C-alpha cells in the first residue's frame, strides 16, 4: 500500500504535480502590483469559464462561506431553498442561522429539482431569493439549470443563487444567459486544486439588492469584493498559493480547450457508467439527471461497500466514497473530475473489477 | 533582479521550501481518518503555543473572518473596539456592518492601548465585549496584553477578543492566564505560511455566550467549530494543503524550542533596532511598546521611501514595506518574523545600508 492513496471521492480530488509546483511560487504581497497582475491576468479566462461579463471574485474560504454570504447579501424577505440531498437540504438551516426567513422546497434524495414545483412556490410572492445546488454532490443528481433559471426569471424580484461546486468546469454552467444572480464554486472539485478558495459572480441586480441590505458583514460583503476587484485585489488577505495554483490550472484548461475539457469529463463519466451497467448496478439518479463529474451508484447488489473500498485502498492505493449521510452504504460514489484521463479511469475501473471479485 | 523578491514586509512573509514541500503532500479526504489524525495530532502542540487548555480551531479564511465571527458569536449588547492603527480602527466599522452596536476607543496611531482608559469605558456598563489587536501591524505598536486583560477581567460580562495576527509565535501570547475569551491569529505572519488559514481559541464563557446569540450564521459559528473539533474535524472543507504546512511548521517550532523561537525573534528585532538608531532614524512606537516581529521606522530623515524600497528590490531582490495607510512614506516597516536568521537579517540590513547610501 502506497503512502499516496489516490482520491476518486467527489472532492477533494487529486492535485497534479504541476498545480502543486505552481503553488510553491514565492509569496508576493497581496497589495502589490504582482498580485494585481496575477488576479487581473486571470479575469478574462475566469469570465469565459463562467460565461459572464461580470467580474469573477475570489474568496479565501470554502464554498459554504459564499453560500452564507449570498444569503446575507441578498435576502430581505424570505428565501426558498431547493433541497434534494445532503448539501442542498442544509441551506435552509444555514439561512435561518443567518437570521433569515427561509423555507425548504424539498425533493426526495436522488430526484432533481422540478421547475414546475419551483414556479408554484415562487408564485406565492413570498420569496425574494432562491437557492439551488446545480449538481447535488451527495446524490450525483444534476438539476436542469436552464429550465429552473427560466422559471426564476419570471419573478423579477427573486434572486437566483446557484451552487455549482461539483459541476463547474466539468460541464457548461453559463451565468449570463441563465440570468444567475450569484453563482459560486470551490477549488477542490473539477478544478482539481486544494480546498480553501471559492470563486463566484454577482449580477448587477444582486449588487443593487445588496446595497439595500444591512448586516451584510465585511468578510463576505459582495460590495466590498466589487470595490476591491476594481483594483484587482481582494477585501482580505487572499490564499496567494492557491490562487497561483488556479492561474496554472486556467493555463491547463485553456490549453486543453474548454469544450474539450467538457467532452473529456463526459467521456470519462461514460466509462464509469458502462462499468455500472456491466456489473449489474444501477444509478441513484434518474436517466437524464446524472452528474457528469461523479457517479452515485445504487448498491442494488448489496455489496459490502466499506469492505469494497478497503480492498481498493489496500490493493490499489486508491479510494472511492462509500456514500454520504443517510445513503451511506446504500450508494457509493466515484469521481471522474479534474485531470483524470481515459487511462486513469480505466485503471480505477479495473481496480473496482478486481475488488468486486474479491468480496 | 531575481524572479524571487524576498519579502520583509509584515506579512505575507517568506515561506520556506520545507513548508512548501509539506503543502505538496497528496490530498486526503477531509472526513477521513487521515484528516482526523492530522488535525488531532497537532492539537497538543497548538494548545502549548496558545498556552491554553481549550481546543484550538482552524478556520479556512484569513483572520478577518474570525474577527467578524467573534463579533457575530459574542456581542449581544455593545462592543468596545480599541483602535490605534489601520487594522484595529477598522474593527468598529466591521462590527457595525454585522449589525452590532459598537463604539471605538481610539488612541493616536503609534500609541498603545491604555489599560486605564479601557477601565473607564468599561465602567459605564454599556459593553459586553471588547476587541483588541495585541500588535497593531500598521504602526508596529504592541499594547500591554496582560495589563489590559487584567482590567477586562474586572468586568465579568465583557468578552475579551484579541487579535494576535502579527505577534503569535513571535512572542508569548498566553490565553488562559490572561482569561482571553477569543484569541485569533493568521498563518501568513510569524508562522511563515501562506495566507488563508486562521487559528483561534474560544473560552467556556464565550461558548456559553454564543449559545444565547442568534444569527451567528454557519461558516464562523463557534459552536459548530466546537462540535466538529470534538471529532478532529472542521465545519467546512478545510484548506488541507495549508494545514499540512502548519503541521510541518509546528515540527520546526518545537524542534527549535518555543522559548528559543521567541528569543530569536527578540534578537533579530534587536538587530533591526540597532540599524534604526545607528542610521539616525527613530521608532514610530514609544519605548517599551515596540513590536517584536516587525519594526515600524519613523522617517524622520525624510528619505524617499518609495525610491529606497525600489533600490532594495532592484539591487537586492528583497522588499520592505513603505508604510501603511495614512502613515505611508512617513514610516516604513521591516519584518523579522518567521524563519529569518541572524545571517538573513544581517543581509537585509546591509542591503538597506547600500540603498540608503545610493539615495
């Protein structure tokens, strides 16, 4: 067993030697021209990835910080929190902890968020914001972003807050065309960087809303991010090393080609899907709503998932995830995000074959 | 001019190759036994450094996040914010942005916080919390922590929140003996790590206070940190790479010996102080209140600080700081924090001699 257990869990995932090398660049002052050049130099490529004309902000936090920040910046009346898994379900509780009126719109784990149900709820006129997790990492379910966003656009006062933590850069998540007010993601999923850096955009309507809202605080104040970004800076001391890693990762992404990257994720995801069906397993997500970056496998064969993963670790120095929260053991998850290749995914699947045979 | 401009600004500072190497360890899952072993394995050494029996928490944020968090967790009535420089002055504004009643107790930049004045203000009974920056990085002034803490202890209901961002691990900052309710620091000062990781402690009284306070949010909720720390975990996905760096840095610190480290910082600070007086400069801080980790030099010779620093960069591939905010150019600052040695500081001072002669 190697010291290095390769991660095929849905984040954090493997960080490449090249990314690590970039993170080892000497420190620079965060109020220096060097930092401005670093951050400013990434802006256009980040906007291309987010498909937006708005600036892309960097927050030294994990994505939950910006999830909370979005609530503090945008919710005056009441927020509707779409829940269909462990992470999206939690958002309503976080909103209430921020002193916000919040209501959950809950779907069964494994199901996507339904646009029609969203329309019904928003039609009550009770809400001025809605939260959605595009790809619910705990269940491997992707909700139909464009359809849901179209519904939310029918309600002018409702701010759409979208978490793309485990879909961003694995598949297109266009901001402007969907009219997304806040879109946020993290560094440790398909961007294949260590955790601790969140990326997000804010629409003009959302900035205008924020201006009317008190108690936004400082650390996650979107207007503070805007003011600083205009000088290619961040409100607080940023995680310079991780940002250096992001800069190098953007080089990788644009060298590969954004569309090629999406196609690769799709192709690798297909390899995992083939393994699932070839081995008599089923998907936890319904057809048409399966994540591109990870696969949540229904354990219909009732294998000992914990033992299965232990064999992968011991014999193959790699690990998958044995299911999250209340579907632990009932499901297991395999990531194909980040820098994985046809060869590396084939290797994982061969290891899974071997371990399945040894159960 | 080298690509690597060595930083003698008061943070971020130089990160050693050893620290970078530690940060390049393969990723691990943050809900794994490996992470629990990593975080749990640091706890005793962190407690030794903080001089506390309370757990030490790790926040994936810069220190301002926890500064804001302390306000959100502890202030019910009104907070007194001691201000004597750019960073401490800002705290009253941040408190108000968090929706808290706040009042500044302002001292002239360059002066320490005065315990007697603190007593007078707290005697009004208006306050249930107080913020103090132990070492105000913008002015290089250290306030008398033990004396101020003793005063605050006279007022049972007043929570003492202390920022030791630029003093922690450069000099003793004991938590328990001073009865500090929240003590916080960051990774990019004397710990000589990249930014993006904050460390903090919370007293039992502060936990009890937090339980009575709503709207604490989630990301910086101290009770959430406590609940997770009991399992050697963090509430949100942590910056694993930086935490690996911290672990290696703790090895360095305890190999050197904590007392030896403090003595080294004191000695190197003395070398800088000698340069100041030998060159006809003065200190911005009064005698007895000068920072151990950095020196804020009064530009009484009225040199062109910007040009001086430019010569250091161009001819010696190192940079100091040309003063912060309203005292830019009127002062300049040299750091001796982190891994610096007698030799490296002698090198900086020789470069400063050379650049001074060339002005």
